[in-house]
C-alpha cells in the first residue's frame, strides 16, 4: 500500500487528550493512519514513504465533518434574502418541487466541491424533496460524492404533512406516508454501507415537526432501528416551530419528538436553537446528537444555539453548514470561527474556545454521525481523513497560536485534503474534477430550475 508521510507540521490530533505537536508527523498507509508523533519522523520512516510532504508552515487537523446540509439548495442561493425560516420555506418550496436527479447531481457537485475546498472530508446531507418523476435523486447525490471523492452520510428524508392538513409545505411537495417509508427502506437497501471504511452511509430523516405527520415520525423511527441505521430531523430551530408544536400537539418540540421515539444515541437533530435546561439534560442522557449551524441560524434570524450548555452536559455536538439557500457561503471551515463568535455573543468570552470549536467540527461531528471510532481525530488505526492548512501566508504568518488560524482568523488555504488516503484537494484545487466545468454545470442547472418556475 502507498505510504504518505507528513513531516514537520503543527499537528492537532483532537484525540481524547487534545494532544498537539508543535513539530510533528503523521504517517498514512493506504486508507489508515499508522503513526502520529512529535518531532520529525526518523530516517527509516522517510525511507519507507512513497511520498513525503514537508509540513513546515502547515497545521494538520482531522478532516472536518459536516453533520447537516441540503445539497440541492446550491441551485437556489440568494432567494428570500431577508426572510425568517417559515417565510423563506414558503418562498422556496415551489422551486424545490421542480428538481430532478440531474439537477440535484449538478447542484450537489457544486456544494460538495466548496465543502471539500474548505476542509470537509465527510458530508452529511438531508434530502427530503422527491417530486414525482424526478428520478433517482439520492443516487445523483451519491454519484456526485463519488466523483469528488468525499465521504457521504446521505439521508432519505421525507414530507407527508401538506398545507391542506395543517403543515407548512404545499400539497404538491409532499409524499404519502406509505410511499415515504417504502422509499426510505429501499434507499437503505440500495446504498447503505455499514463497513468501517464506508464512503456512503444512509440514514432515515423525516424533515421536521411542521412538515411530517406523527405517524411518519413514529414509523420511521421503528423502520430505521429495524434496519440498523441512524435517524435525523430538524428540531427546536425557531420560535415559530415551538408555537406550531404547542398549538398542534400541546407540547414543546423536544417533548413531541421524544413521545414518538426520537431521542436516542442513534439520533441527531439539526439546529436545536431553542432548548431549555431540561431539554439539554434529556439530550445528554439519551445520547441524542446535535448539528450546530451558526451561519444559517443567523441568516434566518433563528437565534443562537446553547452550545456551551450542551457541551458541558455531554451532548454530542457537531458542526453543519445547513442548506446553501440559507448559508450561501457553503464553506464548513468558516463555520468554526462563526461558532466561536456566536457562542460568545450568546454567553461570554469563555463560551467556546477555538480548540473546542475544532473538536465540534471534527470528533464532535463524528460522534453525532456514529463514526467516532473511524474518523474525527488523528489516531493510529483510524481512517486517513486529514486537512493540511497552510498558515505561513500573508493572512496567518506570525499568528501566536496555529489553532487560532481556524478559530479566529481567516480560513487558511488548503495545501492538501486527504479522504480515505486519497488526495481530493491539492494547493487549494480539486483533483478529481475540473472546477470550471463544475461552475458551468451549476450555473446551467440553476438557470434550468429557474425556468421551470
């Protein structure tokens, strides 16, 4: 197997002890990390390496893990720029109801290209819009991830609560409960790979309390557990969602989801902005994970999630970009800094450190996705998902702490992004696709979707 040595870099392992090496090395063999240590590698190790990267001026971290996204929304950026969540959704549902597999594949390719260029090695996507006659949309997303070479946690989402039944989405954008469950089961059978080195896993993910019936939530939980896959949904994102749940169900979003079997160590929820102390305690006790999406929450004026309180309680918290139509940047690397700043705005200057935010973006996300044994830290035996950040350029030269380059400074350029031992980004550019071609395809697909309106 090919042996790759990174030597002389600042290495942030993000292991249980937060081990760091001011000058360190990482050795990769095939798809696995086989050595991590302080100081430069020995001459003997150099002699066995097929490739040596001089890490001088670089920060090496685990690859970043994106726990929540809506990749198809890359085609509808810039819509409803000044709207809160419910108004924004209503404005965008008509466009989303006209997508198909080809359009989604091109949109997902663009979104994941930007994620990779910002240090992301694992992409968690929540897709829940499946128009009749739209083709194999999930297959299109998986094909795009395979083309780029990133690790994908796809979800088969769903909506079955249309406007005529008191839900938010228009009737033409929803499925029947039976169809959603059957399609979810089929997606797991066709695409889910539970192996240690898996590049594609599938979870079941009814969209939200205001777009899904109680029957679908309850039966989806039962189905996922029978198939041995994880569960994902949106939860406690806005005050409007809180009001909807109390009016319709007589309960808070957390109480409602818990009553349907939706708290557990096989569940992670997006946002969780409006959690009280009792909610946080139940998340922690059950092992329920959270995908924190600071930029999207700010864009839609949803609020700031209580990240410090969740981390102190032991809740698994990962980082998410969320849909590109509510976070047009689409970069995961910048969310580390945004998470630090948002937490401090909510609480105080000690609410979240740069190192804590890096943990959230790596091993925290791995925990939320149930893959902390495989990815999320630089340790012997784990999969070779690494980000090599260049911190000796004009933006970062002389910075007192290399971790501050990610947690407080401008996002550093990528010298290399490695996924499963394979280089996906080199010197800031994608290796597996022509970036100009990706941009053209995205522009064409966006225009084609707009024309359908």
